[in-house]
C-alpha cells in the first residue's frame, strides 16, 4: 500500500492588483496598505530608481557607460527587499537590485562607477559588510548562506538576504544554499526575482514546476510566491520571512513574480527572442503605475506632485552622473591600482610587474 | 616536543589556531566525528565542539561558497576538501570570489579562508584521488598555493596560512603524510609563506621540487653525493607567489638545474621556474634546464601510478645529463 508521507502547498500573495485596487478576498490587509507616509516614501524611491535606470541606459547608448543591466520593472521587488532589511543584515545581490541597494545606502554614482568600469563602485557607501555585485550567477546565494552561518555561530541576530533570478534558480549554488539553510536552520532569505527571462530562455524552459518557490520545500524552507510588482505584498512577505529568520525559525525562499521590461543588459536585444505583445501586456502590470493609482485614488498623490518628484529625481541623478564622470574622468585609478588590493601586502614577485606597469603611460578605457 | 608525522602536524596546527583564535572554524565533509578520511582533524570536534569543527553536507560548491561568505564576514574558515580531485567544483568560488574579493571591493572586504586538501598520488587510492593540480591554483592571482613537505613545515606553514589575511590553497602531500616523524614544538611559531626552503646545500646542481617529490629528490641527492656530485635541494613550498630569488641564487652557484614535480609537464609550475631561470639566470647556466615530471597523461589507476610518478632513477638521469655539459 502506498501512503502519502509528504505533501506541500505554495501560497501566493497579492494585495494590490494591477489596477491599483486592494485585493481583499476576505484576507487581512497588511498595515502597510494604510501607512500612507511609508508608501509615499517607498514610491519616491521606486520612482528614483526608474529615473536613474533610464538615465543609465541613456549613458550607455551615448558611450558614457559600459554595458549596464537595467532593473526596469523590478522596482517594487527590489525596494521591498531592501526596505525590509536592517542595516546590520547582509545583502548579497546579483547585479540589478539597485532599489534594494539604494535603500541601504549605496550611491547612484557608485552603481555608475561599477558599470562604468571602475572597481571603486564596489566600495559601497552602504553597509560595508554587504557583498558586491555578483555576475557569475547564483554564487551569491552561498556567500549569503556562509554569512548566515557566521551570524548564527556568533549568536548575532542578523539575517542574510540574497537575490537570484529565475535562470539562476536552475544552478547548483542556489539549490545547495537551500540544502545548507535546511541543514543548519540558517537565518537566510533567498529571493527568486522571477522576471520570466534568463536572457533569451523563458521561464518555461528552466523547468516545468508550477512555481520556482517550491524548490525551497525540498529543504523544508518556508516557500512562498508573491506578486513582485505589488510593493505591499512583497514587503509583507519580506517582513514575515526576515522576522522568522531573525527569530531562529529558519530560512525561506520567496519567489517574486515580475517581468523584465528591458533587455537583459544594454548588450542584448530582446526583440530577437520575445514578442512585443508579451512586453506590452507586462507593462499593464508594472509596479509604479499601480501604486501611483492607489495613492491617487485616495487623494494622496496627484499630477503636480508627480511632476515635482520626477524633477527632483532627475536632479539627483544628474548630480550622481556628474560625480561619476568627475571621479572616473578627473580622478581615475592610477595604473598601479590594479596591484594594490590583490593581497593585503604585495608579494615580492609582483613588485617588478608593478614597476613595469608604472613605466608606461595610462591607456584610457572609457 | 614530540615526534610526529606530517598529518599529525596538520592536526596540531589546526588545534593551535582553534584554541588561539575564536574566528577559526574547520569546515568540511567528515571532519567532525570521523576526524577526516586521513585523520587530519582527529579529536578536534570532541575538543572544540561541533560549532568549531563542522561536518557539512556533501557538497563541494557549497563548502567553498559558504567559506567565502563566512570569511567575508570576519571568520577564518579552514575548509577540508576530501581529495584534491574533488576540488574542481570549488574553482568558481575560489577563483571568481575568494581570490578577488579584496581587489573587487578596493579593500572593503577580504577572504581569509584556507582550502586544504590531501593532494597527489602514490597511495593506491581510487580514481580521481591522486591528481597533482597545484598549477591550476598557481595560475590565478589573488590566492596563495602552499605545499608542505615535512611535519615541521606542515605545522609552521599551516599556521601561517590560517593567519594570512588572504585566501590560501593548502595542498598536503598525502603520500608522505606518514613517511617521516619529526620533532615539532607546538609553540605557535609560523614559517614564512612565499619563500623557498633550502633543504640541502650543494655546489654542482640545483634540484628544485615540492611536495612528496621532496622524498625522491633527497634520495637522488644522496645517491649523487656517492658519485661525487654535490646537489642542492630546494623545496619551493609556496608555488604561488613563487620565490624565484632563492632559486636564482642557487643556480648562480651551481649553474645547473633539474626541476622535479609529480604534476603533468605542460604548463606545470616547473615551466614557470624554468622560464624564470631563462629570463634572469641564463648567463649562469652551464647546461640546459631539465624537468622531471609526471607525464601529460591522465593519472593511471593505482596499478600503474608508479609508472607515472617521477622515480629516483629519472631524477638521477636528468641530473647526470646536466653534468655532461662542462
């Protein structure tokens, strides 16, 4: 006789629908939905991120920035992640979570420096213990797991949060992080920001499971799915799972459903592999419009305020661009800076190479 | 003072640092209750507890990746890979992260982790348990590659590796884990990284080696001595960054050099030594540089492994060949 020895379910959360209306369905509405002051603050940051992102793409298109990974459409997911964390928590990003990082104190000029080909962008003004951008895909999940184990061993009430994409959730590093979180009951939150596309490969080709969140169930982690374009739901879930991790109740996998409205990076052309109709449909669900509608419907926001905010954001972005251009243009890293941080102290065998490098004039990369 | 083997010296150094530094943890498969497959961590979990000597799930990528994460947050993890042949999944984390975290963040973060592994052939082990892959690590900037070849050097170099502020791959020659006993004082005194050790003074030919090949190379030097040939023997110990100054100084004196390593010849660390001599020491050379190495083949299964490994005879032939040049 066969008996069921394990079964599972995955909850999906949404409180603010694409039209900007609260989805009640008899469920209790999170307090954030009524906290207009905080919602306005989050909306301001989401808008700041979008204005910045647009400018960064424009800088790349005009030859003033290297390849750039846009975050267009991910603003609610990213801001929800960053704003749910405490400063002493640790963030291990992939490479487009600017909303989370800006909330935590990373400067826009630092983001530009990184994509502008200067390592100083990784020397964040934000938390010094946050991990730098992580390009190799999903490796950051294990760095966060290691950080979480360090906090646990030292009895510090800190949580490590890492982000991976739907594509990255196919990698062993992500799955091994789930396993590690299970084995040690780590204060860890793994967020899958599911934007439906791993460059040109759609979600449907990553695997056929109903959700990506359920990968966490194999490790007995809290595993939930949330509308990642709904800041209220995304924050609600992040608050819950971070609190659980901090209280020693174990790790979570959160799948945030969103859509990559941009190309993968500025080096990509998504028109080669996806239909515009799909992108047009996704625009109808994007995160800023729905939050704006919600705030406007209640009289807390209007066109005048929106114009003022956009102008403020543009000013701040302009200042960041000037700071970036001034640092990489007028104060570039010297030729021998590539040797400076290879080791704490330069090994003797590198001294001759450093002297060699110093003998030649800088060759500009811009 | 006690007469101990190389593997016991590893245990002694680990215990010393676990005692001295609360941020040190030993992290790997079977390192806890079992004490490691070679007993390198025997008794450590009982003494220091399971939060300092940590048995992990069987996942090398996870072990290396979490070590990076722990090290970046102020700990000093000492990872044990069960065999060098199981280190390959760790390459991504060691090369893409551990080795360059300091560089990438302009000094904001660092990765003081040690990645230990039993290394090399000659113990009749199963497949994938006998590689000599030091050149793999030596090629990548930002990580040190250190190989002890005696109990005293295992103790002193491992202490230095754990205390080093940057990542170290620490490869332990398993064939000589129990070859010799040596008096090792547990005084916490480290030996310097990034320098060669001159194991035997000589004037006619310089024999450069590391790891378990130190055994055959010293035996060859003994045999050459009986033929009236005075061989200097250098243990490179830290194969990256390499101490060419000591090797050059020796070859300046002897004018002849034979490099001995168990790893394949092509792009082996021996090629770097030979290139360094060609670059800066060629006017002192009286004879072509000879390399005695493993072949550019896969390491055979154990019935054939000694056919692969450089023998005393091959070292002697190479040394004698260099002596044929006046």
